[in-house]
C-alpha cells in the first residue's frame, strides 16, 4: 500500500452502532530498521516503546490528516507541524501497547519508524490506529510475539456499553475506554489464542466516569472484541502472505 515502506496496512472501521455514521480510515507504514544513533532519532514529538542500548525499539508517530474530522493538521511532506496533545497521548498509548509485543532483542541497536495517519475519524480512531500499526509491523517482518488487537467502548446514557462507537456516539457518551490487547497464538497450533491486555485508556465525559464494576464490564467487552479484531488482522496477514 505504501511503495517505500517495508510494511504497511490500511484499516477501515465503519458506521458506529447505527450503521449510518461515516467510517474511520487509518493508514500505517513501517520504515527501517535503521541504526539508533542520536543524530537519526525522531523528534521529541514521537513516542517509542521502552528502549535499552542492547535492544531495538519502535518509534511511533501518529497524526491526523487535516480532512479527517479530527483536531490535528498534517503536512505529508518533510516539514510537519508539532503533534497535538491528543496525538501525543495516542502515540504514547500505542507505543506502550506495542512494547510487550515487539521482540526488540532480536534487532539490537536498531529503530523501526512507525508512521500512523488517521485519514478519516468517524470514531474509535485509536483502536483503528492500533490495528493498522500492528499489521504494518507484521507486514514489515518485525519480530513479534502475537498480533495486536484493539477495541473502543463507551458508556452511553442509561449505562449501555457500545463497542466501536462513532464520533457522534463518543461525543454523547458519559465515559469511554480504549483497550489494546496482544493476541498470542496457542503454541500447540490450536486455533485458540490467549489475549494479554497491554494498555487500557479510560476517559470520562462531563460528570461521568467509570466505577470499578463499570471498568470491569468495559474491559471484558472490549477484550473480547479486541480478540476478534486481532483474529481478523491475522487472517488478512495470512492472505497477503499467500498472494
């Protein structure tokens, strides 16, 4: 999908729970690896997984296109404006989720640059970005222990939980939860997989927020959906490998 990247992926989530909202579209591209010297590190606006001199790392840069419906601007050329606070937070969450997934000891002292662009934000953008990011890394041949799955959950009026909400549903929600989880294949070759939650981002809107029981219910719902999403990504990667 990206002619100069080692790996790339495009993810489209659609419609919200009413099936009528506009879709979310995200492109991710992985470049490198390159030598991790000081002069070649990404700017401080980028986020990265935990890094030690004896290991590699993934540097994450997440932006929203100016036509995406988000709050950010993106220049696709070399000169790019600073990330917004929301973009930096999303990039940090994504880097933290990728940390346990990427086998960084297998590419020591090297950096993989992961660029994620939200082309259209119709809701659940972080979940879509996570799915695209994990798929792009896998497409680039970056060694990983599993496939990254993701889901967004919001609590609507009356306490209803909505999966993968639209932008309108997010705006009207009392609270939201973005859940990123690594799905690791069963070593026995079974079709079953084990999911390990690597990052949970909670937010409350207005006077809302999460109770302990609410978080438990949201995480249960979101982790199940993230497992399904990671399975879909895994299947897409297998299809691409067989082409």
